[in-house]
């Protein structure tokens, strides 16, 4: 029975992490990586592994909010959680979800429909179904995930059995860093807090109330989710690599996955993909809007009502969506490059919370990661601080790692032990 629960919970967690919008990143990474696609995938998958570790660590720490507050402190915890919500629920994920739907489902089949009217229609539907939630959304969400995954697995198997073309040399000079950025774009590491709450509530409702009871369930489900993510994301990255010599360089992320689907499964496959992705992206946007509006209603103590929050999110989402998918992704890159490192640092440290007795270690490490990531991002886009290229692991996208470690050591030395290690 316990094994069955592992797989049920693991599949549910996998479904949360694997959104329809994340389909577009692994194939594009594989195409850029060519023969080095495996390196890019490993860096991409590292972020996914840390997301699964984060679920385990957050629940072990008493829940996502409690774990964050106990580590970096209440105010920094609120700042980090709010930053994550702004990315996943306001400025990046919802408009990108709508733009992805347009590029993958509407444009290939209805080229005459422009992005602007589509975005209005998309967010009107999201608003109506979020303000008046119905069982229809839950049913669609539960039914579509298996259909989407089955379709993707069929695509992967066909692509492995009949590769689109030979894998060519890498087109990117730094595929490891590209893989890390693609992992940031998936934003699963920023969704850890919300997903941990859902998983923990589900276990409590099933009668698992203590950490001792929950631990094997959490470990098993996160392990299953990580394995499924490895298979699906790895397969999609490989498919992209097989297009490195067959397809030209003019395809963006969404156009590439559509082209791969058409090449392997024909026009019928494109139509099926369009229908499933549209419905899946709608349910994703509805879930994001509902969670985000509830969060800000609580944060503002009701001054921003749930209903008003939904309308505001729709206006923001519609406006940003019309920038286009590629522009949204390009804008998100520097933002996520600053926000994700402190989350990754905190998640890793939370995994060792039983052996950490000084809260300053968390704070110092998170601060070191944040400040260094900020400097690195300014340099990467504006070429302002050439000396940062001397940092260890800079070429792999982990230039912030050593400063985070140094910040953690300094923070630990400046703080007093707490809990059982207190003098």
C-alpha cells in the first residue's frame, strides 16, 4: 500500500512541476547543445533535483513558511516568498503561459488571429473560471496531465526510434550556463513553498500528521517525481539535439517543439498537442491566479480583495503577454538569475537543518548568493564587472556559489547558537 502511495503522490508532484509551459525549454536547450546536450540537461536537471529536495526540506522544517522563517528570518522570508509569488503568479508565469498557448496552439492552426485579441480572450476565460471556480477546472486538470504526459512519452519514444537527424556540434559556447538558465525559467525552485503546502496538507488529510509518519512518504514521492522529471526532460532535450543539423536557427522555443511534433507525429499530432496544451495552460493560469490573489489578500489583510486581485492580475498578464513569448523569456532571464540563487542556497541548507545550529549561516549564505548574483547579472548583460569572471565556477553559471559559502561562514561566526546547541 505504501509503495502505491509513493507513486500516486510522486505522480501528483511531478504533474505540479511539469507544466505545459515548461515543454518549450528542454528541446531548445538540446538544439543549442548538440553533442553536448547531456551537459546542458544535467545543469537544467540540477535545479529540478533541488526543487524536489526543497519539498522534503520544507516539510521537514514544519512547512514552507515556517522553514523559510526559521532559516533566513521572518522579514527576509516574506521578501523571498513574495519575490517568488511575483514571478510565478504575476509578472512571468501567467503571461508566459498565455503567450506559450498562442505560439504552440493558435499560431500554427489559426495564423490570422493576432496575439492581442487572443490574450484578451485567454484572460477573460481565466478570470471567469477563477472568480467562479467549478469542478470543471479540477476535472480538466486531473484528466489532462496523464494525456499530456502520455503524448510527450509517445513523442520521445518515436523520436528516439527515428531521430529527426544526426546530432551536430554544440552551437552554444557555454551550454552549462544555458542549462542552468533554462532551469531557472522552469521556475520550479520558486514554486517549492506552494507545492510543499499542498503535499503536506494532502498527507495530513490522509492521516499522516507527524514528521516521522510523513518522512517515508515525502522521500518516496519526491524520488518518484525526480525520476519522472529526468525521463521526460531528458527525452525532450535529446529530441532537441536531434534537430541541431536538421532545422535552421530561426525557430524560437515554442516553434521548435511544434516543428518536432509535426516532423514525428504529423499534422494530427500538432492538433492534439494544441488542444491539450491550451486546456493545460488555462488550468495552470487559473491555479496561479487563485493562489496569488489569495496570497495578496492575506498579505494586505483584505485591502486587496480576492476578486480585485484577480482582475488586476488579468490586466497585468494581458499587457505583458503582448510583448511576445521570446521577449518575456529574455526579460525573465536576468530577474530569475538574481532570485533563484538565494532560493537554491536556502534549499540546500534546509536539507541539513538538523546539523545547523546558527541561524546566521542561512542569512549570510542567502545574502552572499543574492548580492553576488546581482553583480553577476549586471556583468552578464552590461559587462560592468569583468573581474567577476575570475570567480570559481563562473563559466558554469555558479559564480555565486563560493560567495554564498563565504557569506554563510561569516554569518555563522557572527551569530549565536540556538536550540540544543545554545550555551
